């Protein structure tokens, strides 16, 4: 016994490959040959019919004919195109297959066959109602999951889906970054690299002549500059009536006294505020010195609404102009600075903070602008540090 399964068998509701044949009284007339006699239909299905041919037929021939049915004493006929698939000359039986049936023809034949099998009476009203309905649906998807798309079509669909996914991912990232920056990130309105400085002032009114170069090193007690002042300026607080005579005053005014300014520390000359040969008044700052080996800090000011983000001890990150990466540091002090000193009118005051970097900054960077950011969001630094420690 052959138990092999025929994989080509498909249910008739999906494809008309196997059909139920029923014996329905019908006749076939040949439109291509009007002189040919009408043949009787032995059985009928939605895919073809078997007829008793009165005249020989050749296998493979295609004919145009008319199937005639008697319903409610009315003759109904449908024009069909069919092909002879087999022919038995002994008894005249021939098997024919429909070709190029239209939807209305298929609907009529199915209604006729199903009603006959169910034992129902086929009426003209029933046929008309059936023909008025839409009896066809969309093609079913492949049950085995094999797509009918070509390789290029599948590739295009995958690329399009991937593009939509990446676009959505970018949009989500932008929205997340915007919301995160709004609630967790505070930006300084300005920042600068600063060094602790020592001011050297003019002891008396006079002219100045520098003895060192700017950014040059000077030891403690070493001469910084020489100055000259008039004798009258030195003695003006000790003049008596005899020295106040015009001749004595003119003589004292013409005499010059020289002096030398020395460095109060082992320092680097940061700035010379009074040019050589220019007159400077007493107590005017003429040099700014930076102690040698001193560490540069970062000073920045924030708007007062960021009070919670810039408390002493808070961690921040900053980027010095000219560098591509961010550095980290800690706020060591904070103070209020009046908005009048900053020419601001939008807030009553700002917060001025001093930041100690984790890594030393070059003293040559003094005065460079700095971008300072305080991030209060959840930190993943521990995860990155752990990955770096393992060499990932």
C-alpha cells in the first residue's frame, strides 16, 4: 500500500486543482463550430467538465462554447473557453478544463455545485443574489513563511526598516539629551584659568624702569625694577620754612632720587601693568607675580538659580580653550558676586566659584577661557573606570 503524501494536493478554496464533480443536467454548444451538434454534460466541477462527444475531439484543442442549464424552467447559459485534456474514442467521453474563467462565471458554477451537493433548489433569485455579492478575498499568505519577494526586495525592506529604526533611535537620543540637559546639567556663564598672584606696588610717585622680562623667573629678594623720584617728593612731609623758599623748592624739584623694587617671593612675572619710562603714582600696582610651582585653578560664575549644583565639594568637568577633551575638578569655594560688577540686570546676583583641577594645569594657560559644566545626573563613571581597569 502506497502511503506517500502528495505534497501538491491543495485545498480547492486556495487553488482550483482538485474539484468535486457532480452530475448536473447541462448541455454544451460549440460557438467556434455552429454546425457541430450539442453534446451532453456527464459531470461538472468548478475546474472543468466531462462530456459525451458525438463527434471526435482532439486532445489539446481549445474551443469556445456555451454551457446551458435549465433553472426554474428558464434556460441559463454561460460562455466558456475550455481545452480538451483527454478523449476516449471508444465511448466518446472527453475531459475538458476551463480556461480564463471570469469571477462571475466561477461564482455561478460554485453556487450551482454547492447547492446541488447540499440538496437545495437552485432558483433564479438565488443565482442573482450570489452574483451580486463579492465572493472573492485576498490571496492567503504562504503558510511556510517563505516570502514571495525577490532578494533585492527583501534587502530593500531590511534597509528601509533599519533606517526607520536608526532615525527613531536618533530622535529618542536627541529628546533624551534635551530633557537630561534641562533637569541635570548646569553651564557656567563664564570661566577662566587663574593663578594665585602677588601684587608689587609703587612705593612713591615716579617713573619706572623694569629689570626683568614678563613670564621670566625671579628669585626672592632679586631686583624687579628701578624707579626714580624727585627729592621734593621725598622731603615734602619734612620741609621747614627755610626749605619752602622758591629757590630751595626749585632746587629740590630738580634733584632725582633712585630706588630699586625687589621680589617678595620666588615667582614668575605674570604681568607688567606700568610700561617702562611712564610715571606711576604711589601704591599703584606695577607688577603681578605668580609664586613658582603654584597650581593653576579655574574660576567660573554661575547664575544663582544653579545654587544646588555649585556647592563646595561638588564635582564638575571643564574644557580649557585649545583642548579637545574635558577635565574634572572639585569646587573648593563659592561666593556671591553682585550683578552690578558684571553689568547684568536679569538676576540680582551670581555665584563665583573656584575649582581645583584633579590634574595640574599649565601656568601658561592663565587667562584662557574655560567651559564649566556641572552634571547632577546619574553617573556611569564607575562602569567606565572598571572597564578601563580590565583593559576593555
